[in-house]
């Protein structure tokens, strides 16, 4: 018959468990303190790096993007506030605030043409034209960061992906899967026809017309009936080039 552990054995086992628990807590604390120390060192080095290369960060979009990636790795957000060390050193908070204001202005100016949905690359091009007299360039990464700040303010701005393209939405339009598939199909020529939608997507005529009418009602499409074949074209400015004259307005 197997003997059960006595009171002394149970007490020894409990003591051993407590010792292991304390050891584990001490190891975890040491690791946490070490990580905090390493992060503090990284942040200090990051600040020194920013001081040394602040002109490149301000003027070079690619360098600025890499700098943001470095910041993210150590939990630093230079855009978190317009006050404090980063704002005083780099002024990039003001840069993205100004960029956000210009993005809103461009989206409002182009809304009659595209229904509030604009190609991110097109938006970036218009921004660059508008800021051509300013020092330094603007990248798509800069636009995305500025838009993320607008979104945080509850302004209705967001970036959506349609196929291989990113579109900036400035109106509360809800696009379903059918709408996205039509927009993706339109990227090749800038327009689609009902026949093309039926053939390429294997849809019924009713489904194609219903989705296209919805996009038309939302102001995202324009009708072109002036063709010899008699087929109506549905043009989508958000996936084709818009007039860059808005850059000068």
C-alpha cells in the first residue's frame, strides 16, 4: 500500500512552490527592468539621431518614413502631440497638421468629380503640385499618417483598398463587395459597361445594373452615352486621373 505524504511533506511541498513562485517573480522583474533600461537607451539614441538628422527628416520623405518606423519599434509617436520634445525638435506635428488641412481641402474640391473617393496616388500628386513652392516633398506614407490623424478626430476620412489601389474616402459611403469588384474592374480603363461587368464578373444583368446605379447615385460614377456602339460607359474618377487644376484652387 502506497503511503500518503504526511503533514511535513505537504509543508515542504508548499514551501518549495512558494520559493519557485518568488524565483519566477524575481526573474520576470529582472527581465522587465532590463527591457525598460534597453528601451530608455534606444529612445535616448533615437533622440540623438533625430537631432543629428533633423533636416533630412523634415525634407526627405523616404528618410522620414524610415524614421517613423524606428520610432514605432521603441514605442515613440512623434505625432502624439504638438507639444514637447519631438514637436520642438522636428516640427513634424505641425507638418502633418498642415498636410491634413490640405488633404481635407483637396478632397472637398474634388468631391463633385469623384463623389468623395479619390485615388491615394492622385491625392499625393495633387498635394505635391500644391506644395511645389514648399521645401521638401510629400510621400504616400506622409499622406497615410496625416489621414490617420484626421480619422482619429472622427472626421470620416479613411483609406480603403480596392484591388491594388488605395482610395481615400471622405464621405460616409458604405461600399459592399459588388461595388469594390466593379471599382477594381474599372481600374484598367477608368470605366466599365454593363456588358463588361456581366461578362468579366459572371453576373446577371440585374445585379450589374443595380450595383452601377448605386455607385451612380452616390456620385462615384459618371455616365458617358456618346459612343457609336450605343453602350453606356460608367466612368470612375476615383480610379482614373482627375483634373489637377484643383491643385491651384
